[in-house]
C-alpha cells in the first residue's frame, strides 16, 4: 500500500509493537528482568506485568500482513516484488554491520561468519524476517484459497488451525498436563515463533478483514470492549504465571491462546482509529529496519551491554520506569533514523537506475 493510503491507526500499532519488541529485548538481553527480580518485589511485579502486556507484537505484525494482503491483488510477480523491501534491508544491514564489526573486532573474521554476512536469509540471522518473506512468497496461494471460502468454511479452518497450533501446542508444554497431551511430531512451534505459527496469524488477520464487521457498534463501545478483553486476557495469563508453577513454561508464548486473543484485540482496537498522519506513517515504515538493526547478533550484544539495566540500585525507586521507557524510545528513534537514511539512499539509487533505463529506451 502507498504511504498516502495507509491507515494511520494500524500504522501507529506497528510503532507501538516495535517499541514493545525493544522492551522485551531490554528485559531479556539488557538484564532488566533478572536484576529487578533479585531486589524489589513491587518493582518486579510491575516489570513482569509490563512484560505480559508486551507479548503481542510478533503476532500483531503478522496479523496486520494478513489483514491487508488478503484483499490485495497478488500474484507471483507481486509477491516477489513485495519481498524485495525486507530482503534488501536484510542484506544491507547484514553486510554493513558485518564489515563494521570485522574491522573493529578482527577475531570475528572467520569463514562461516563471512558467508553468513551474504546469506542472511538462509543463515537465519533474523528469524522473523525469514518467516515474513516466506509468508509473502506463498501469500498469493493462501489468499486465493482463503478468499474463496465462505464465512462458515473459513471459521472452521480457523478453528482447526487455532486448536492445533495454539491450544493443543500450548497445553502440550504445560507441566503435568504434558504427561497426557503431546504435540510431538505434530506441531513444532518453538513457542509460536516458527512458520506454522506465522501461518495461523496470517489466517486470523485475513478473517478479521473479510468477516469481522464492527461498524454497527459505537466507536467508544467497541474500543472499551477490545481494551477490556485485552487487559482481561493479560490478567488471566499473569495470574496463572504467578500462582501455578506448571504454567510458567507457557507463560506469554506467542501462540498461547491468551496472547493470540490479545493480539486480535489490538488489531481491532487500532483499526477503529481512523486518521491520517504523515509522521506516523513515516515512522511505521521504519519498523522492519529498526528490528533488523537492533536485533542483529553483533549489534544486540554490543547494544545491550551498553544499555544494560542490571544495576540493582535502579529498582529501589521508580526511576527505572522512565529510564527503561527512554531506552526503548531512544533505540527506536536511533535505528529508525538510520533506516530512513538507508531508504532515502535506496530510493535515490532506484530512481537514478529508472531514469537511465528511460533515457536508454528513448535513444
């Protein structure tokens, strides 16, 4: 979709989702979760619940793709064309970041790492972008099948996929329950991060676009409804985590039924915000680049050592909250600025190439 036609409500959700991803990485790689759990019970509860509120971004990104692509005119050529943008970003950052770190850290200069620089897709440098590109490639065939289904048939397919990929898979990882229920050799979701999990989210996104019409409800009413369900699902997920040791293994998994429902509510909630903002749309266009930069293995190690929140003293007062929020916003804006520069350069090169071809054709 052209930027001018993008729904800024959904684009705002992309921005929020990417900031949530950065927070999840701060929690894990920046050692915020470990440090706060050792010192302050109240702060630990707050941070843990913030983590619970931030489990939807991956699901949301894929649902948004399904939401928009399901009605797009897609064929093999357009699918390949759509893959160029994420793949160009992957290759660019893989090579550039690799060169920078090889210069500054010569001991990284070994044959496998060099090959991985030029093969970011097959080396799984970024699992999300790999799955996303595969999804784009098969989207014409998925769309053709999904659009042809009647609502009842689509609902049946969605129910089967949800039960197998979400409910069954989650229960099979709950301690004690997994002694009875097993999904071994049936689903291998890696906590919802695998391609099969992405396919479920894509199918859900398509269903939301084709068959969920909430226009008959007052805007304030549906927003309260979606936000209430979202918070309710987060509350149940968090309560189970706090009270049942057996549940901790599946707490917050991307394919956990609670998280899937939360993600649906987020998409429907932000769909209700109908406005147009060039700033929001521009920032949202950088989200894949922000992910690629800060989640590159070399950058990840360097960044979270630099911005680590492992100092226990931070959690004796509320200052850890503005510091954490500031870090997440700062990482987003810094990486987003770099991505905007790359996009401008890429656009300039493409434009020059197009003009040369045009001149050659005229001659």
